[in-house]
C-alpha cells in the first residue's frame, strides 16, 4: 500500500530482539533466511549489509531518505524520469522506492511487454546515472492505489485464490516476476543503484482460515533469488509493527513496516496534520536554542539578520533567537548559517566529492551550499571552477559557499560574475529571460464533434460484439451473480478497464421494466436506455462518505409506454467503473465484479441474448506502446478517434461543436476533437494542464486524450480533481497536438462544460534533459485501426 503521506520504516530483523535487551551484543547471533547468503554486518562480505541500527553501504552507515516514484505513471520515458530523480536528489533524498506494475506488463496471459515505459532496466539505468539509490518493489502485488493493486485483469478469472501457493496462481505470476528479477539483477549495488528488493506487499502470514500465504511468500523470495537477486537484501513492508516475515516461514532479510501519520484521505493534499518530529529548521517566530560543544575559538561574529544571536560559554557556542531570514555565524573555523524555514528552502546542498560514490550524500561528503536558484540539479568542481546546473523561475541573486580554492562559478555552462563577500561566499546574479507563454484558447479552436453513443439508436448493429453466454464463474461465493441466467461481468469476457457497454435482447412488448444490480466501484456511474428511450442513470458514492460509500446499486427501471416493439427489444447500459478493487487483504477482492451483477425482466419473459463491448481488441489490444490501460470501450475509442491521424471528415464541425459553448440537451455522450500548436522555448520547463471548472450539481463525466494518450477522467459531481497535467513528451511542446474530450451527461436534461482551459502551472528556465525527438514515438490511427 503506497498511499499519500506514508512512511516506510526499515528495521533490521534482530532489532526486535535487541530492543528487549538493554545490552545487545556487537554482532548478535544471526541466522539468514533459508536460501539467503546473509547480509548482517560483520557476518557478510556483501556491499549492502545492516545491523540492529542501520543499513551499511561499503561499511559506511546509511540513513535512508527516500521518495516514491512509479515510472509507469509517467510514460514520457527516461528523460522525464531523469528530471524527477534529479529533483529528488537535489531536494536531499538519497534513494527512491519504486513499484513496478504487473498489470501493464502482461495485459494478456503469456504476453509480457517490458518495453517503453514498462522497462524496468531503463529506469534503473537512469537512476544509476543520476546517482540515486533504489528500493525495487516488483510485487507481484503492489496495491499502489491502482487497478487490481497491480494485478492484470485476467487474473480475476482464475479459479485459484490469489496470493497463495496454489499452482495456478504461482504459474500466473512466475514469468512476470522472473523478468523483473532478471531486469534488476545487473543493477544490484555496487554495480548499480538497487540496495533492496521487496517481496510482495503488506502481506499477512498463513493461518487456519487463510492457508498458503507464508508458503507463497517463500515462492516469491525463491523466485527473486533464483533469478539473480543475491547481492542485496530481500525486504518486506509490514502494514504495521506486526512482525510479519520478521521470522518464521517466509522470513525476509530486512524487515520493514509502513506508517501512515496522515491517514489515507488524499482529497486535500495540502492539509497535513501535526506530527511529533525532530526537525532542523524553524518557522518564523519560533524560538530556538542550539549548543555546539568543544569550540576552540573564544570569539564569535555574526552577519545578516539580527534575530538570532550567538555567544561562547564554557567552550560551547550557544545560539538563541527567533530565525528570520538568514544569520551567518562564525566562531574560529566553524561557520553556521541559521535560516527560517522559508529561507532555508531556497538553499541547495549538492555534493562535489569526486572520491565518494555518486550515491553517497552523507554529511561528511564534500559539498557546496547554493542559495538563490529555483533548483540546483548538480554541481562539480574542476580546478578552481565550480560548475552548477539547475533551473530558474525568476531573476535571482546567486550565493555560493564553496571551498576556498573555488574562484570561478558557471551556471549551465555560462560564466557567472561572482564576487567574494565578507561572509566568505561568492555572490553573483542569474537572469531569468522567459516570458509567460501565450497558450491557445480552447474557446477559439476549430472543433469537430460526433455522437459517441450510437449504440442506443434504432438498428445499431452489435453482431460483432462479444456474446455473454457464461452461466458459471470461478469467482468466490461472495462475487456470484445475484440474478439472471448469464454471468454479465465484463472481465469474464476480456474487458478489464475503461467504459464498457452491455446490450440485452428480449422479444415482445409484455415486459414492464427490469431489475438491475450494477457494480462498478466507488463513484462509478451508469446510464440505461430501452431501445432509444432513456431510462435512468445512477452513480456510486465516495468510500469516505458517511455511509461508507456505494459501489453496488440495485435499481428498478420502468419501461415508458410505447417504448417496446413486438419484435426485438434492446436494453443498453453504459458503465464507467473506477478500476478493479485492490486485494490488500488477500481475500480475492480484485475479483469483485464489474458489470451487471444481477438482472430480472419484469412483467414476463426473459432476455435471450446479452452482448458486451469494451476496449478495442480486449486483452489483445494492438497498441503495445500506450498499453492496455489507455483505452476503454466508448464508441469513439473503439473507432480510434483519439489517435493521431484520425480524420473527422464525417463528423460535424463549426460553432455547434464547440464544447465550451454547446453541450448535450439530453442524456448521452458526445465527443469533441480539435488540434492546437505549441512552440514553447527550447530550454524551458513549462508544465501544461487542462483545467476543468466543476459544476457539482451536474452529473457529467469526461475522458481526456492528448495525442492518443488518455490523461484524465473528469467527474463534475464527484471531483476533487479538476487539473489534469499533460506531461512533456506526451504533449508536443513544439508542434501539433490532437485533443479529444468526451462529454457524458447522466442527467435527462443534458450537460455542458462550465469551462475548460489550457493552463501553465509554472514557467521555468530549465537545464533538464529534453525528451528525445520531442514526443514519445507512438502508433497512429493508420497503424492501429
């Protein structure tokens, strides 16, 4: 589980026992897990070891400061990953924790795809070049607040229970995990950045009611070791301090546990509750007192803000006051800079020690202190020249505290006039030259539009749809159908993501209505039509609602007078699910149905045929670059209207197709397509996004595609997200972009966008590595349809 605001605590296995004794032996008795070479410090020759206090790298203690990054969420590729990792390292992180996603890697059983943004080895290579350590977490289960917790959709149809030692389940994950381990093996420290590989994720142990779990853990660990993970510890993240896999069957090398000091609700990411933390900074107005013992000097001087003072007493330097701005203190050869929190974050501390490994960011590694720039990505010293590389968001004063040998400073290769100051620093000016970009207005673009729900029109041909003729399912008892002859779950027929459509056929005009049980996850939505007559829409609610939320709805729909014919009648449903359930408790929750859970025709008769359609090609979708989670089953998605090169000659166009001035006058779905050009300056980092204005009282939903990539799902009634970033490399910053937005009104009166704008979220003069070719090479309409 990788929820926002979580922490992972690393605890060497023996510290549990050591904590019970006031005097732990220098090298406690240690028995490695079965199959492990052992990594206890003093008993191992590995480059990565640990004792009851910390990890060691090359016999040097390491305190892990780690961020979290999932490369599969940023398909722009290696250059974009480098940008993120450089920023992490610049911010003081020395490592990054990385989930890998089985579900996007194996969309169809036996069809592994480790290419493009799914390439784990490409990510490790970038991390190696940046010099940031990696804790790899390939699963096979990851949770990660992603569909099915990272499981492929096809695993919902397996008869065996997931996350057990059942043969069918083991055979399912083995090819993926073997490939992941083989990708990681060459990058184990010291050859690469990987210092640990996590087995499974927040996994409970075997019990009489849940057998096979610890045995499954052994199989996962054995797979990792048999495929080369032998040079770094295998870890596990216990969801609490439960001691799971700290000992016994499935025991790992290095035990970890997760902490959630701010809970799980991510609706307000800017609100953090107060936690007890020891910090090395203070807010303006807070009183501080610091004591530095064993100061040889008998005098002290200070410059800058007078809000902090210093004195020598009994060979100790005593610093007191209320930080405001920056105060420079010098006592003999000791220099101290005291800054308030807001000033402190303008400082950067890049390492410059050529003798240290690029991963070593410990305090004793030589570094420089830099103030002023928006970002300092890295620094190096050659002779008397300090070379800085970074980004600016405004004209600023550059101030550098560096070794006395440094006489010259460069910024992104250009000479900076930097003069010495009384505080022993070098100070110069950096000029910001970028202007705010003039972005296209979506209101003035030329738009084309079309109906994206022809399935409810008379005579629609569904002969190519998949017939839903299963009468049994392998799912657990709690997920069996609640009514009707046929199993109407989309996953049973190979459709695992995005919108799905269902058409039920019955004969004659005697029916009066239908009972439906529809399941799509929290906040899902659906609409229903009988022939071409709109019946009803409904939606689930948030899981944090007072009643715990709604993910399954039971509705009785009445057929309007005159809506039926004496021949074939069709009930059409469109369902927008919110992904597959995670399986955090290991109870096959990912097999929770998505689709029609049960049905009954009222007034006589029964449905004789049901059909379903989802993403183009189902599990065998042809787009191997964008991948299986990119598309759903809307008509415009199936025909490829979101893809570059699609022609809208057969669509309507003109003022009636502008999504910001017109919308829908009734329930239904409409698609709007346009294009725009960008010419953002070379050397800039100007993130762009689509900003939607919510109308909480209007139930309308949208899917957003840019250049064929889905990068947003907007729900006006639900939110909270209204800003949808369009990453560089997916968006063409210096060229043409093709945009498709759908509008689905769940309400009979229709809906209209309040406003949608293309906006910039920052304007930065950047030294980041540009995306190769400007955009990710992706297949076009002509190549895929």
